[in-house]
C-alpha cells in the first residue's frame, strides 16, 4: 500500500515534512506574472528544486477549481510531482451527500485517470457512508485515505472538542476511522485509512498517538498560530514513525526577504522546518 511507500520515503530522507500547495496568486513571485498559469509554472519549478528534500506534497483541489484553467494545471502538477518521486496527497472537493461521494470516488480513483495521487483527504463529519466508497476503491488501487478529524483553524474546538458520551467529538471520529481500517494493517504497521489532525492541539495529538497505534497521522497547520514543532512531535511514535507534518509556508518563503532567490528561500524554509522537527523527533 502507498502508506508503506510514504513511511519509507520519510525514513530515507529523515524528514517528515510535506509541502502544501494551493493555487493562490499571493504566493507567486512577481517575476512569474499573474494568473493560474503563472502559479503553475512557479509550482513546477518548486517541485523540481525540492525533489529529494521533502517526501510528500499536498495539493488543494478546491483552490485550483476556482481559477480558469486550474484543473488542467492541477492535473499536470500531480503528474509532475508523481514523476519526481513525491508521495502525492490531494484534498478532495467538498461533499454534501453520499451520491457525491460515490461520484467523486469513481472519478478520482479511476484506473489511468486524470488525477495522479497516492492519498486523498476527506472530512469525517458527514459520517462513515461518505468515507466507505473511497476506502473500497482505495484498496483496489493501493491508495490511502486521510480523514479529517481535528482541524487547525481557531474555532475548531467549538465543535470538534465537544464532549459526547465520554469522548470528544474528534476522538469519536478517530474511533470510526480506526475500525474502518483495522482489517488491513500494512507491513509498516499502519493502516491506509489515516487521520488528519492538528498541530495546534498537542493534547489531541498525544492522545491519538497513544490510543491508536496503527493510525497514521497527517498533521495539519504547522504554520498556524499556536502550532510548533514540539506540538507536532506528539504525533510520532518512539521510532519517529507514523506521522507527516504539512506546511503551507514553504511556497511563500520568498516573501520573508531572507533570500533574493525564491527557490533558495523555499529550500531554506524546508530545512528550518526539518531542523525544528528534528529537535524533538528522531526518525529511525
């Protein structure tokens, strides 16, 4: 399964950091011009420059949908990232029904389809019948499913940390995900049904890691207020396995002015992230 490939990539380069990419004109250096095509060219250069330095890259499907020609650019970038050896994560479009889940899972998991990725991100808050179509198809093509249970936005605790029947809402979601994936644990010791958790909630990460030994955690919000490398460290097991940390700050690192070269700025930002995580996590 792809989750084994991801864990192997992390172990090989000793860096559990993922680069998050959203089609946002504000992150594009001015020399590229404006528009979706400029963003696509910049991301393409960035992927080539960071090859072998980060194990994974994550794409926001929704942001590409909002721009003219965005889906075509997304398809090209997914294929490029895959060809460069990245583990590729795709955020799924928003779904509001089981019918939409069936439709999206059929299209996105189509053999030889337009979307090249290894893992897909879903939300847990519509329940298991929206998740199951993706799990069923993921087993056929060896892809992973990452299910959001605890997000990094400021107001997440208003709903996700509510107490219900002796459990927090997001741990109730983790229970469901754990049950859905427990029947096919891979050689790395993790299930291809994974969870998305928050770098802003260290107690949550600690609890999830302790309770769900076979649940791989995609840690979101490394650059969010209140997040830090120490928080993220609670998502890893004693061997430094079982988690991947996402950052949306790599792509916009040139804006800090610490380097005149946008690719050098991105490399430096990625290395700082790796170094900060390494202060608390040793990947064996």
